[in-house]
């Protein structure tokens, strides 16, 4: 048995503990399947019997997760946060599968009316499931600032905090995404057409502005307009050098220069040796390797794969042979 404590991705953004915990809970195997199986088969009314059977596992997990959230008794703020994580989980769970939006909406509606017996306000209404936004995957990453604001701000106050540099890296990545997407979608002539995307970007800008109210923090984090810092992070230089460069806003030439398996291994400075060995010689490496079968053209990059694994919090007692590749939580390269 090989106990995998964390993935390489979690080394980068370990401070997003609530996100990791939520995704792990949402994807847990069903412990009390009979209760939800009976409700699904008898109370969820959906005309396409074949689809209902084909996507039974996803739908029952969704029912379980909705009931779990209802039982938590979160405040309205907590509901918004964990519903956001649920929507992200659901998008990735159904992405690439031919599951009908009508079936998903039926699950939400029948749960709230029949199982939760809520005729009024829903905990996580289907109408808030902004599927079209999750297709622009970087927006999910930006949304975590709002829900982890207090934790991030406390980390930034202490340059000696163990998560300080990874937190700075997260903010830099987010600001780069913000600047790039504002230019692509929210210029004066494009804003109206992309209103929902621009709204999400404005929410990121709003919460980011509150971080900058602290003068000491402000000069050390990237400016939201330029992406530059007033003060160089001398204590994070080595950390930045270990990371594979972002590629979304760079040229194709720069992005393809060093994204080969050999250079990726070489760039893993500071990562525990057992993880490097796992990457190179065990099935875990399959998650992080890229390129086509003939290795003639690199079709992805390691940074993307790191982000794709952000929410795959592998259970500590899982057998390495049992690790599934289905949970590639996706972000566009950044």
C-alpha cells in the first residue's frame, strides 16, 4: 500500500484548505446509497429512463451533497461559499458527458421540494448554477479570493508564514488572469456582450481592493492594473524560480520552449524526492505527463496539469493503483 498524502498541486495552494476539503467531501463514495437510491428511483420524475439510469451515480451523489449542505446549517455567507464549490464540482463531474441540463435541474428541484421539503428559498438553487461561467475555467480560481479572503489577508500580514509565498503566487496568477480577461472580454465594445463574465471580474476586483487597504500588504502584492509589485519579494525569489512559468498570456514560442517531461522534472526543485520518483516511475506520473504518443508535439503543459489536480485530494489510505484519472479539475493554462 502506498499512502499518498498530498499531490504536487497542493504544494502550491495548500492554504485553500476549505476548497480542498469541500471537493473531497463532495466526491466521497456513497455510504448510505439505499436512502438516496430509493428517492432517486421513486421520487425523481424524469421521462428519459435510459438517461436516468446512465447517470444514476452522479445524480445520487448530487442528492447526497445537497442534503449534506442542508444539514450543515451554514449562514447565508457560508451557503454561498459551499454552494459555489458544489457548482464547480458538478460542472467538472458532468463535463464531457452527455447529461441533460433538464435532468440536473430536476434533481435540484425534486430535492428541495420533496426531500428537503423547501417550497421557498433553496440552499443551492439550480438557477445559481452558472454553467456558462465555469466553461471559462479561470473564473473559478478568481472566485476563491472572496471565500478565502480573511485567511489570505492574515497570511499576507506575516512574511514568515509558511504559506506566504504560495499565497503571493496565487494572487499573481489571479491578477494575470484578471488583466488578460478584462482585455479580452470587458473593453467598452465587448462589455455588454460579456456582462456575466465582466461581473465576475468586477467581484474579484472589489475583494482585491480591500486587501490593498493595508499599505504594507499593498506594496508587496501585484497591482491589479499592471501586475507589477512596488516591492520585490526577496524572500520568495527561489519559490518563483521553482514554478513553471504561466503561459496563457505569453507567446506560443515562449510557452513551448521548455514544456518537456525532462525539463519539468528538472524544474521540480524543492519538491520532496518521493514525489519526484512517484512522478517519474509510478502510475501517479500519468496524471502529470503530457504530449502525444510519439512525443512529437507537446499538447499541454505542466502548469495546467498542476492546476488540474488542485482539487484531487487523494485519500491518505488509497492504493496507488486505485487512483482514478477522471478528476482533472480543469483550469485553462495561466
